[in-house]
C-alpha cells in the first residue's frame, strides 16, 4: 500500500542520529543523505524520508501510495480533486526523482501532502 513516508524535521542532523539508532535494531539504516534530506529503510530501498523543514504547504506529513499503473495515478488525482482535495502537483513524470517516477500530489482536507506513485 505505501511506497514511502516523508517527515519535515526541525533539526535534520539530530533526526538522522535518532532514526539511525532507533531503526538499527529493526534492520533498517540510512540509505541516502544529501543537502536537506535523508532516506532510511532496508539497504538500497529508502522508504522513510526526512526533510529539513522549510516554508511549504501542508502539515509536514507526506504519505505516498504505491500505484499499479500511471492510469491509477491519474484516477487518484482526479478523484481526490473531485472529493475536495487540493492540487499539489498534477500527474506526470518526475525525472528529477527517476526517469520512470510517475506521480501526482494532493493536499488532503487537513493539509497533509498525499501522493500516488508508479515506478513504471
């Protein structure tokens, strides 16, 4: 069901330190880190993303749902808008993530950033 979850954090270094320690016993670790972000999960498969807090729309919570097709991503976005969600990114390829990363973003009624993503 879930592809990944993202959290905005006040102190990225402190959060990386915390999650590195807390997740180690579960077999998860730091997979990738860059300017303003870090990704945790099984080796090579980050699924928990931490982002340095910046002024942005939404509450700071991000959940991405795994979609079986690009058409499913399109349906997710259209149905979410129809149900009163806010557009936070129309369906399309996000080549800065990956050449096959097809996603759409919505803001739910509480301002949470929700995404549907298909990696094909």
